[in-house]
C-alpha cells in the first residue's frame, strides 16, 4: 500500500468517525433571511458537544424542502423571511411534522408576538439581542420537550389568560368597510404594504390610508398593535375551522402535539409555559443556595 492510499484510508476513517460523532448530536435547521446571522449561529452552535447545524435557508419554500431533506431535530427561524413569512411556515410545520419543535429567534418584540408565534405552533420564542448562552439553553429546553419563554412573557401571557382575549364592542367585520376588512385580513397574514397594494391593485399610499382608518376604528395605538390584533383574528378564524373540520380526527390519529391540540385553545400551552418558567426559577434558586 503506497503513501497516497494510506492517506486516503486515514481520511476515510476520520470522516466515518466524524459522522459517528455527529449522529449523537441534535440536528438544527436555521431559517433566517440574513446570511451573516446563519453563518454566525452555525459557528457558535457547532462548538457545542451535543448540537450541530444540518442546514440553513432564507425562505419558507426552501425551509419546508430542507425539513424533508435533512430531517432536523429542531427548526430555528425568524418570523420575517425573504419569501413567505415565518408564522405561515410554523403552521405548516406544526401540521406536517407535529413532533418537530420550532424555536423563534427574532428581533420582533416578544411582548407583541410571542403568544402569536406559540399559537401558530412554535414551542419557544427568544429575542436576537439575547446572548448565545440563552439561545443554546432555549434550544436544549425545546429538545427536551419543554416550552421556552422569557419570564416576562410568561407572566404577561398568564395575565392575558386571566383577563381573557381582547373584545371589541363590535367585531372588526362590523366596524370595517369591505375594503378595510380586506386590508385587515391581509395584515393578519403578515403581508407587506407593497404586497397588499399589488394584490388589490391599489397604491401603497392608499393601503397606508386604510391602515390608518383601521387603527382609528379599532382604537389601536400603533402599527405593531394593529399587526398583532390582525394576526390574532386570522389565527382565531383558522382555529375555528380546525375545530369544526379536523380537530377530532387529528386528535384520534395523534397527529397534533398533545400540548397544542387546537391552535386557538392556548390555556394549556400558557399554563405549561408558566410552569416551565417557574420550575426554571426554582432550579436557579436552589442552585444559588
């Protein structure tokens, strides 16, 4: 056997050893519009002994294809993507891969969007301004079958559950004109102003005018609150359809995760999130003693 053959054999053995090591690691799929974010997270996460990045994409269609191709143990995604939006993708993953946890890593304010993401099917929500140590902790928590939320959001969701969902004197359908309702529903699908304008054959300036009228009629403070309420209404409509058409059959087939049987029924989800946070605080307190 010559030197070249020996070298090739050693390389092959090394690749096999590396492959065997990787098999013991949890595989993560990254979905983010920014290449630099994916590259940075890949470098940091691949340093962990129990985690590895199996792929990275920037848009919803590519992400759904990658899930089927790579069979990841967890998907980590933003909710603003190049093509499609993260919430729609999360709903599809929750329906097609009910045992695959999704962690949202985003710059969007958790106070406004964390509950919406969980209702769509995510199992955790963390802000991009958190240190990598917290991101790693969130990943491991989801991989262990738990929900990850910050303590602030957990408390907020418990309070919201106690108060109950926001109720209008009249429903948006009663308060808004037909055109305003169209815009409102598209905002709930996370369509951008330009997309809405193209779909309705109107100018972006006209869509902005309708957004202002919707906020005024629904007595909303800002664009963020408008997006949140529109998204909640969209999810509620989908939840009602699921309850009527698919929930019973899906439960019987065990196609939906137990803690998220019906998207709109998030009482159990919130209780589990609060319990997870409480247990985490108790563990930290015990450790400090």
